[in-house]
């Protein structure tokens, strides 16, 4: 158990950050999964709509510092390719 004020505060901060990052990680996975699921179902309209939402949300996670800009760009690019491959 921590005895110093600073370590007690650090423990509190770590718990807060861990909870926030867990929320972002889950959100990120679910966003990507929704696009992949729609693309695999060959539903172009649903895939495009899910991609539009995913693109915005992924870039929002970049602004929060959860993922890097290049990681977001790579994910969005691959999801876009997946959506565009669906035959209309």
C-alpha cells in the first residue's frame, strides 16, 4: 500500500486512465467490427454508412491521443478498400 501523497495520487490517476483507455479500446474495436461485418455481408449501403461513422470516430480517437495519426490513416484506408470492393 502506498504511503506518500504523490503515490496515492498516481494510483488514482492510473485507475482513471485505465478506465478511459479500456472504453476507447472497446469503442475502437466495435467501430472497426461494424464496418467489417457489413462488408462481409455484402451490404454496400450499410457498409458505407458504417464506414462514414467509423472514419469520424477513428479520427476523434486520434485527437484524444488514443491512437497515432498514421495508425488511424492505415485503418481507415483498409476499411475503405474493403467497402469499395463490394459489388453493387
